[in-house]
C-alpha cells in the first residue's frame, strides 16, 4: 500500500469557523461599544440641558415671571428679564431658550409664547424677539410634545423634564422644560430649552457606515477563502455522499438501482485522511453491505411469500376437498374479489383504505374465507339437499369458526397484517348491509370492507354454480339478483363496480366452467 495522504483536519476547518465567529463578535462589540458611547454623550447632553434650564429658571423666578403670565402684562422688568435670558443663551451652547403657556389649558392648540431669548449674532442676522401673547405657529411642536407639556402644567410638575423630539423643520432635538408658577402657587407656563443633536447623529451614522464598509470588505475576503476551502474539502464530498445516500434510500426496493448507487458512491473517490475521508469510507461500506443484505432479504422474502401463498392455497384446498359441492369456489370467489377491488380503485371509492398493500392482502387472503367449514361435520357439509333449520344454524357457525381459527394463527405467528383481512373475510362475509346478516349482525361500514367485497363474490358464485339442491342460474339472472340486493344485502359501491365488470366476470365463468368440464 502507498503512503496515505495527510488531509486537512476538520479541526483546522473548525478553527476557520472560529475565526469568522471572532470577527463577527468583534464587529458586534465595536457597534455595542459605540452605542454605549452614544448613550453616554446623550446623557451628558441631557444633564447639560437640565443645568441650563435651571439657570434660566433662576432668572425668570427673580422677576416673578409667573405673575406676568397670569396678568398677561409686560412691565418694564419684562425686558430686563429678557436680557438675563439672552445672557444665559449667549453663555451656553443651546439653540433655543423660550417660555410658553396654554391660553386654554385643555386645548393643546392654544400654546402661546411668553418670551424668547436671542444672542447678539442672531439679532444681527435679522432675528427678532417674540413677545408675551404671541401664538405659536401651527406645526412648531409635535402633538406628543404638546401633550407632555400640557400634562406637566396640569400635574404641577416641579422637577425639570427632558425629552427627545423631532420635527420636519428642526430635526432631532433635546427639549428641556420646567413649569413656571406664579406667586399664588399656580402653574401658569413653562420655560423651555432646546439643543439640536442632528450633528451628533450624522457623525454616528458616518462612523457606522465606514465601519460597515470595512467589515463588509474584510468579511467578503474571508468568506471567499473559507468557501473555496470548504468547497474542496467539505462541501463537495459531503454533497456527493448525501446525494448518493438519498438515491440509495429512494431506490430501496429496486436491486438494480441500489447496486448502481453503490457503484456511483465508489466513483467519488474521496482520499482525504481525515474525518471526511472516514465518513466516505464508512458510508460506502454501509451502502455496499446494505445492498448485499437487501439482496439476501429479498431472496428470503420471496421464499417466505411463496411459502405463505402455498400454505393459504393448501389450507383452502383442504377445506374445499371436504365440501364436494363447491367446485373451484375459492378460485372463482378470489377472482371476483380482485375484480371488485380493481373496480373500487378505478372509481376512486374507499381510496384511503385501498392501498396497493391492502389490495394485495385481500386478494391473497380471499381463499381463506370458508376456513371455518373445517369444523363443520361432513354429514352437514356434504348433505345432498337443503339444510333443516337446525342444520343451517350449525352451518352458519362456520363464519365464527373461521375467524377464530385465523385469529389464533395471528396470535401465534408473525404476519398479522397479512392475515387480518383473511380473518375479516372469514368472520364477516355473511353479514348484510342492512344488519340482518350473521353471525354478529353488523351493518353498513361496521362490516370490514374486505368482507363486504367477499359477500358479493360469494353470493354471486353460489348463484351461478350448480348445487345438489338447485341448478346453476344464468349470469344475467345472478347479476339481477345481486343488483336487487344493492343497499340491503350488499354494499352499494361494491355492487356498482361489479355490475360494471361484466366482461371480466364472463371470463372467469368461462375459464372455470371449462376446467369443470361443463
């Protein structure tokens, strides 16, 4: 043997997976860290807004601004107070400093300016003051913001509040507010501070975009290398193994096809000396062994099936040999049963029940339907004439006897599903659709389907066959009698498909009449 090639270990490939995971985790950590940084910056801005707001509040409180709002008056001190607010704005990094009140506290649209502050640069650039009593422009505040301000006044909130707001005109803002009280302790308005945070968000977006582009480029490179290696060492051999195994399972039941699958997997030729190579060797050997085992099982199964069929025929022949008046009865009824099964399938009746396996079981088990006659005495069984009522009662017991015999066989040997329908046909083929049959008085679909089928086949053969107590009926007369029993003695669907199969019925009658020499 030549020297084995040492392949790439799955451990190395696992290391590659780990590297990818590390890269992903690094990206997540960077993003999470930046998110924490962003939150930290926002918290500082919030604290800053609160500080400026408290500073401005000391100014308006010094001038009893609440009383001015209550009186809707602007005394000389009003402009002195504005100068103080202007100084606050000038000495801080805020965008807006103003005071507002609700002309009608129950109407958010009645928000009105009480004062605003301007820096020297704003005034030089054309900025103008807003005076007490000037209505706020429609759309200046979002509805959610108005509701928060309204609630603060109504609830006489004493601590400062900060919220993030957004409007089409101003973008993202930090809004600080504090309720203004008059000398009587009434909440009459609010002092507000606003800081524009759009620049911070733009920087964050720009940073994240650059990081995302870098990570994406790096990830594409790593992924390309990883996929190329995985394709050669993992994906191709596993895909071929999977395809071969799938074909093998799909073709179980076809010896020629599974042998072809074994040859196909051998042609893959994986030579890696790692876990993939071991997997390939194991699967190849497993499929080869299974193909050989399946060949042996099929051979054994065929022999068992032939033996089962032979036993059934042997048992049925033993019963028929005791009944000298039933020439070829089991063969003919078995043929009629198959005709009815095929007719039901053709019409789509009882589709869920009539699986290929069920049809095969019923057709093969049909000869056992009169097994119970083995326990009826020859005196009664071969009586050359009609039965007395007492004899008929004894004869009727053959159905229960047959079920009892086959059920005992089921309990002692394997193959219950194979014999279950034989038990049903033996025990229930004399039941009637209207419930007036024997031995159990079942009706309609309480009667197993196989027994309902056998009931039609059994009665029809009895009608067209010669007996010591009656001549044979013509096929036409027998079919008429069967049709009359539709819905009373027989399952209507079984009768329907039987009556539609006249050419097949004629063929059966001709074949066995010829064999009987009639």
